[in-house]
């Protein structure tokens, strides 16, 4: 069990996830290409960050 826990401690980056061979067919089936999905995730992350900062100020 310790080996399984150890392997899960690494959190891949967005670029690493998108470079995975399994992601291409998944993205294509959803109507995205790698660059478009990457940009969408970066924009979404930025909106979440700004929303949290705004909530902290209120």
C-alpha cells in the first residue's frame, strides 16, 4: 500500500497532462485541440484566482 500512496504524491502539470498520449483522443472527442484546451484551462484558473482574491477582500 505504501508504494501506491507514494506514486500518488506527484501532481503533474497541465502541460504534462496534455502531452499524455491518452489526452489527444479525449480532447478531440470533446471538440478541443491541445492549444485551445490549454488556453481554456489557463483562463479558467485566472478567473478562479481573481474571484477568490475578490472574495477575500469583501
